[in-house]
C-alpha cells in the first residue's frame, strides 16, 4: 500500500470515534485532510468542528461542515489529528504543518485525543523528525542560540525564501538532531523559555488512542 492509501485507511477508521450530534476538534496536515474528506461524507451526523488552523477551517467549510470558534464551545469530546512521530507511550512530535500551537490548544480541551498516522510514524525515541518550536519573532535569534545549547541545530523555517509566518503571526525554529529520551521533561523545559509560544512535543498531554496504517491493516494502540 502507498503512504496515501495507509492515511486513507486510518482516516476511514477514525470516523468510528466521531460522536453523533457534537462538535469535534480537527487537526492539520495531510492525514487530517484525508479525515476531513471522510468527515464530509457524514457531515449531517455532527454539529460542526473546531479547526486547528486556517487551512483546516477552509477545507472543512469546503465540505459544508460548520466551523466554530473554540471560545464559543464549552467542551470537545474528541480531537482527531495526525503526528510526525509517535512513541509506544503516546508521546508525539507535531507541527510539521506549522499549526502546533493551535493543535495543542484544541487537544488540551478535548476529552480524548485520537492520533491517526501511517505506521512509519511509530518510533522508539522521538527526535529523528525535526522538533518545531513556535517563537515570538523578536526572540527567534536569541532562542535559536539557547535551543542549540541543548545539543541540536535550531534552524529557522523558511517558505518561498522568507521566514514562515504561522497563523498566530509567529516564526518556527526546527530543532534538528535532538534525541528526546524524556519528552515530558523536554516539553516543560522548552515551554519555559521566554519567547517560546509552544513546542511541538505532545507528551504532557499525549494521544489516548493511535490508529496506525500498516500493510496488515489499521493497528490500534491505547495509552
């Protein structure tokens, strides 16, 4: 199976976790896009969704799915999103699509986090995928030096020859070559640095369920 076929399989499997008549949280990225397309087929069963990015909001609306502001929603029973890496303990690196802060906010208020990914995202130790850190623009150079002191390269993310600007008006530093043995501790350490908006480590609030697409079918992991 191709990677897209694996993503399609987990997107279909995730529909089982969508509650009837509720507003759900929806993530950002290629796997989340497959899920949004599947969600569009059952849009009449849900009240709507909270999007973790402007791109996701646009795709949801294109399917006729109402998009709600999180400030107007009392609770979310489930948040469904992909991951760049996930461990057997449910800790994740997210943010390859530059939506890590809003993803973390929506995940934090959801009763259940369902991670959907192809099986290649399952790793023993996080860090082979560059760890994104969203930062306030005026602090990016100072933070790059401070983060590099952790034993990695802190590279400013660029798009079309210019620094990438997130939906929040911030920049992203990608940490390359960082082996993350204790993700919850690393998450707290980086989040406490002045000028950091958030780090793309989802360990203190990791996944509750992971649906991983494999050649043998969709593998379910619970944490």
